[in-house]
């Protein structure tokens, strides 16, 4: 009985979280048919009534897809959203995948967005449809719109797969290194390459990034650095010797954070400047002996003394947690 109550509690939590996500989506892009379906589904008093309504709606959507292949984007987006909601409630959805994939090619951002949401939920790296979407992903990665680039990077990073890594890693690398890329795009690109490297280190190799990482470390954008250091540390852990050249730059970044205190207010966490980036920088330095350059060695000693001299005290207010 206790286990059954726990399962029911977990199921209730999942459904509540799904409802919150859907409510936000509905507020952003109103789809009246979807809103009505979800409202009616929530009013079901029994599980049997919910199952009956879901099966009825699935039959309606299946017939609509078969009878109207040239369905307009609004209707297709609405039906795909219904399928996603039904799928997230735990029901089997064995159709509508091609309709979801077709939304990726739409020129309307809200339709493309739903398409990417769908493939992120429905597809996995070994799914048969992954090869069909690689061309669309390549086109979107090469887009001049950073929001479209972000959708594509999120899909590549989350779905993954060897085919994607082989075909798209050069395009992701270009986005990371390009001076025209926005900071949010570079952050996603770095994390996308990190995921590829962990799965397929023979495809995404350190040599492809070695010459350009120095430029990224010199940019000193803390958000980008946070993502780039995850990638750099992961690669350095497998082959430390080729990344030792970056030790002086990493020391300089720590020096700016702790000694010069060059930190935007948004990156302060209870009075500590960007603690997550500090940890990544220190983990990277742990892989190597102390710098031989006197200036770098002096900076590192100053950094360590500052860290060791920190004492516990009352927590300072945080920008994110007041």
C-alpha cells in the first residue's frame, strides 16, 4: 500500500509538471483546440474516462493526418502538441512522427519550435528518423538566426548519435569559433561538442579545437567560459599534454575572478564569484605541475592564498536567491 501511494504521488507530480509546461506554452502561443482538449482531460473523474477521451482524440488525429496530407501549419502544430501531451502523460503514440519532423522545415518560428520540441521528446539517437532530419539540422545550424541555431544545437546535443556527430560536428565547431555567433550560441555549441566528444572521441577530436580555444579563453565572457571549460577539462583529462599551453590563460582567468574581482553581479552566488567556473578552472590546473613562468607562479600562489584565507561567515545575499 505504501509503494502504491508513492507511485501515485510520483505520477501526480509528473502530471502537475506537465500541466505547468503546457500552461506556459498555451500562454505563449494560444492553440484553442489544444487548450480545450487539455481542459476537458483534466476534468475526467476516473482513469477510464481519461483513457476513453485520449483514444478518441488519437483516432481523430490519425484520421486527420491521413485525410489531409496538405494540412496547414497551424492545425499540424496543434495536433503535434496534442500528441506530445498525450505521450508525456504515459500513453503510447505510434504515429505523427513524420508530421512532427515536417514542422522542422517550416519558415514560421512557432511551427519550427514545436517540431524541435517534438523530436526532442519522441526521438532518440538510434531512431530510424534521425538520418532524415540531419539535412534540416545542418541548414538550421548555418542559419543567421541565433534562435534557430539554438533550437538545432539543443536537438543535436540532446538526441546525439554517431550520424549526427559525423555530419554536424564541423558546423557546431564553426558556430563555437565564429566571431559572429552570439554568446548563447557559443555556450550551446560548446556543450553540444562536449556531448559528442564524450560519446565519440574519435569523431570530435582535440586537434579540431586546439588552435581556436585560446581565442575563446581570451574573450572573458563568464557564461561562455563556463561551457568552454567543461569541454576543455573533459578533453584535457584524456590527453593532458597537448592542453598544457592553456595553463597561463586559465591562471589569468582565476586571477581576474578572485584578485581583480572582474565579475558581473549576475555571476555572484552568496558573495562567491562564479563558484562553478572556479571549480572547473582549478580542476584543470590540477592536471599540471605549477607554472614555470615567475609571473604565472606568483599569480597562482596569490590565488591559492586567497582561497585558503576565506573563512565561513554569514551568507551574503545572492542575485538569484534573495
